[in-house]
């Protein structure tokens, strides 16, 4: 019996897998981003410079997260994806707890490397498992729900971080069983990391789906670099559009809190609770909405529906977030940030869905690894930097940060929307060649 002859997983099993994988993605984003609101107490206790904080926050995580994406994506195409996710979750959760046990820059740097390596195992395996659990016509919504967990996790990290900052102001230390006395920021890392270990028994309840190949004349190519070269018209253009667009995503995630603090005088606690809730609700809803709209349009016969939704989200994000940057009051800024974050995350599920539909089964893990490698390296490297350079060398004013965000938004959003929509024809040619 071939994989094509095996029945799809039952809806209950398929959606349970989506629920567990989505929860894992939320946990991973909380673990990777909570450091952003704990910078000041970490600097004070470990006597770190801003440069060392930047290395720990960005470089230590991002480079190893990106570098491990391809080999772990290769493994996801060849071994139990459920097992790979479980191992990765154990690594990143223990590494997050280790961040709280750090007593020096070196210890913290190494712990953040562990977080990056562990989290790199998740998304390539998750995308492959979800794609093998649902037929093509039902795949958009589960992928969108999974991808939406990124914004939910980032929002929760701000909310939790804001609460911890408040805790720091009233508690000098926290005593935990078996660990002893910890500063409040250390306890936050330890508790969050240990909580994430609940993912291990949860992953054991997920069924490993049968690998499927939906193309009658599937390519024999076994390496993603060969496939990308063969279908460069679509693959290169699509990868380029989403990776450059990720600059806008990380620019907003990195600097929107500072915009509200510097320009409007909000405290970090206010930003963590108010903007964090906004990001959680609208950012999380955007990815799910994008997937649902793409599925709805596809059922009504619109060709390339995920590509249309991806392009519309990029255009809307560019326009709306620019308005947020130019806003003159915090209320107006939040009013623009809400729909802006909704549009910013609309492509979160549809962009990766297009990749999953374009490549044969034996390359899905590797294709996802390249996808997350590019958005991590380009987005994390240039997202925060783009706003900083504009702020320092173009506007030369710390309080011009809103204008810097607006300029990045209005340039990147519309430009990448045009590039994304231009992939429709090469995508059709790729699908036709795969199906023979």
C-alpha cells in the first residue's frame, strides 16, 4: 500500500496535532522574546554593556537558530518529526531555564545559543506534519493557526515581561525549591523554561502522519538547492519577497514599544500590558484571518488565493503602520497599530502555505528550513538595524523613532506586495511541471 492509499488522519487527530504544535510555537516565542523586557535588571546584575546585551538578544539566538534550520529541516524529511520536535522542545526549555541560572555574559550567551538550536527543530517539522495531516483544500486554516502563534507568543512575552518588571520593583529576590534564591528576572527565566517541559508528554500524544506526495510526476530532486535553481522564477522571487518583508516585521516588533515609551512617555509596564495585548489579539488574529480568507477565496475559484492574501497583507501593513509611526497621540498610534498588526501578520500562514504547495513531500522540511533561515537572518539582522540607522543618521533624533518606523513601513510594504503578486505565473508553471 502506497502513502496515497492511506486514509488521512481523522479530524480529531489532525486538529489535536495542530493544537499541540501551535502551543509549542507559542511557548517558543515567549521563551525567545521575554528577554527584551528584562534587559535593565540583567544589565545591572551581570554588569553587561549594551553591546553584550545586543549579542545575547540577537546574535546568539538568531545565528544558531538560522544555521540549524537547514540540517534540522533535512532531519525532518527523514526521521520522526514528532520525536524531533520533542527533543528540540526539551533543549530550548532547559536552555531558557539556564538563562536564569547565568552568572556571567558567557553563560547567558551559551544558554541563548541553546534556545536557538532547540527552537530551530520546531517549525520545519511542524509545517511538514500539518501538510501531511490535511488535504490541500483544507490546509490553509491549520497552517494559519500555527503561524499565528508567533504573534500570540510575542504578545504574551510583552505581557509577562511587563508583569515581571513590576515584580522586580517590589521583590528583591525569589526562592524556588531545589534552586534557591534567585533575582526576579532569573526566576522568570527558570519558571518559563520549566513550564515549557509540559510539551514533552503532550508531543507523545500526537500521531505521526504518513508522508504524502501530491504530485503524480514528483521530482526526483532530493536537495532543496537543486529544486530552487530548477524553479528559480518562483522560489527565489517568493523567498526574496517574504525575507525582505520580514525586515518590516522585526522592525515593528523591535521598536514599537520604544516608540510608545520615547515619544509618548509610557512606562515599560504600560507598554507591556497595553501594546502587548494589542499584539496578542490583532497579531494572532491576522494570521488566522489570512488563512481563512485564502481558503474561502480558493473555494470560490480564485486562483492563487494565498498569494493574493500575502500581497494584500504586505500592502496594508506598509500603509497602516506608517500612519502609526506618524501619529501625534498614543491613542491614535494604537488605533493605527491595531489594523496595522492585523495586516502585518496576514501573510504569516499564506506565505509558508505557498511553499508547502510548491515543493514535493521529500523537500518540505528543507524548504521550510530555508524559509525560516532567510526570514531569521534577514529580518533579525536588518529589521531592528534599519530603524536604528534611520534614527541615528537620517533624522538624528531619538524621538523621531516613529518617523523611522513609518519610512521603513511605507517603502518595504508596497514594494514587497508587488514582488509577491508577481509570483503567480511562475508558481503556476512550477505546479504544472511537478504534476507532469
